[in-house]
C-alpha cells in the first residue's frame, strides 16, 4: 500500500464543503486502488485570521512544505472586508504561493458535451468545442509589485514588473505543456502599451527557438478576450501574466459552463503542488449544501496525476464525474431542464460511488 501526505486547506465560505467532497472521493480512490491518503488540516485565509490573527500562520507553510501535495478550497469573504490590507484573507493565498515557490498556474478549460446547455455561448460558437490550457504566471507581476498610496488618498499605484528569468520559466512550462497537446501556444500580452509586455513578448519569442515543433503566436489581451468569446476552439495553450491569466481563465471557465467545474494546478520547481478550484469562496451560497464540488474533485484528480504519479486513479475520477453527469445529476449552477438537481454532499458521494 502506498501512502501520501496531503495538506488540506479548507479555507472560508464554501471551502470546507467542497474540500470535504473531494476527500470523500479521494478516500474512495484509496480504497479502490489500495492507497492511503493521510490528511493534515491547516488554516489559511479569514478563518486563520480569526483563529491566529494572521491569514497565513507559519504552521500552515511548514505543514504544506512537508506534504506531498496541498489541496485548497478557497479563501475570503465580506466578513473580512474591513481587515487591514496586509491581513486580508487573500494575502494568505499570495503568501502560500510565494512560500512554496509555485510560479506556474495551469488551468484547463474543457467544454463537456453534457454541459453545452450551461455555456453562455451559442451552439454555433461551440461547434468546434473548447479545450484550452491557460498557463498563468503566478508569483510575479502586478499582484506582487510595489504598492503605493498617497497619504491623503489622492492617488494609488501598483507596479507590473517581470524579469527575463520569470518569463522564461513560465514560457518553458507553456511550451512543454503544448508539446503534450496540440503544439500551439498563444502568448497574451499588451505589448502595444506596456514595457513589461514588450519584454514578455521578446523573451517568449526567443524561448520558442527551443521548441521548433510548437507554433507560437502573440495576441493582445483585449483581442484574446474577444477571440475566446467568438472562436474558443482556436486556442490550445495560452501563456500569460498573473493578472491577464486571472481574468482570461475565468472567462474560459464561464464558456465551459460554470466556474464550479474547473480545476487548477499551481506548480514550482518540485513535485509538490497546490491544487484548487478556480473559483472563490462563494460566500453567497456558503453552508447551503448547493455549491458544486466538481472543480475541487477534479483538482484532486489533477493532484493525483501531476504530483503523486497516480495517473489511472486520476482518470478514474474524471470518468466517474462524466458518468454522474451522464446520469443527469446537476448542482444548481449547471442545472438545466430535465436534469436531476443535487447538492454538494450527494454529488461527491455519487462520484465516489461511480469510480
Ligand atoms: P466566487 O468565485 O467566490 O463567486 C462568483 C460566483 O460564482 C458567485 O455567484 C458564486 O456563488 C458562484 N460560485 C463560485 N463557486 C461556485 C461553486 N463551486 N458552485 C456554485 N457556484 C459557485 O467569486 P467572488 O464572489 O468574486 O469572490 C468571493 C470571495 O472569494 C472574495 O473574498 C474573493 O476574494 C475570494 N476569492 C478567493 C479565491 C481563492 O481562494 N482562490 C479566488 C477568487 C476569489
């Protein structure tokens, strides 16, 4: 029997419900395939602020570093809106990414045929499907740049800064990801305006020489947003900065049906990654047993695949998700006519039963 140590960060809002759902499925995987997953629960976000006065306690960093991988729900919520900016729940998220050196964020968006009805795009725009991997730089750019605010509150600024090394390492991930897919990379920037984007474009272009089989093109971010909405099938891998990736991956997830369906992997130089749904803590539906746990469950599948080397097990989870959707079960966010409405707990249990 193989054993794996997984740090669980449930976080705030719907975080505990969706992570519990993923644990239900992981336990079923463990039973079926003969693995033992040892979980260690740690605090981050608003719940950590409430319990310890900081959004990212040192213990959380230590436990995550000592684990094979980290599974995260989500953090934040209006309860902490008036907390000083340095102590806001989201600071925990930025801090853990930095502390674990997780510089790349991979966000696959696939339109499942069962969820075509849930996509806001017309059938005509979806006829060629959607299967895009957004590779987002995660520990640089404006989210980590210098922040300033005038004492009298009359101005504020945030700095967008990238080094060649930061761009190179994320571009490498994008090209290598493309080699395993359809060998097309679109690098998204705003090089017509921003100096940092011009460096981004030049560096990615230089890197492309090492990957002659990959077709590289460049797109301005405003055009990329429009292209995703009018012809999503044209994309294979998108590589972009922290802020542009944040926005474009939410857009691609909406096209795929619901933000509640899509996973993400945050990776650095080691095998230990952090896996989380791309959505936030959804405080509006917290504690109601209506949140869609699938994004977290397929994030757990990505974790098995990318960090723990359990490829068959990951496939089994994805197949079980498809089977349950084929059976017609839907949470509220992906509900359509004639389908069977279900809640967070039941959806997770159904997926576990159908492995
Ligand atoms: P959100 O993603 O939490 O919610 C946006 C909308 O999508 C809401 O209507 C919500 O009910 C719905 N939704 C989200 N996840 C869902 C799910 N699994 N099932 C069904 N519906 C779902 O974004 P927001 O409202 O902008 O942010 C809420 C809080 O989450 C904020 O404090 C924000 O800072 C935080 N946040 C955290 C993360 C993270 O932890 N990684 C990411 C984004 C936002």
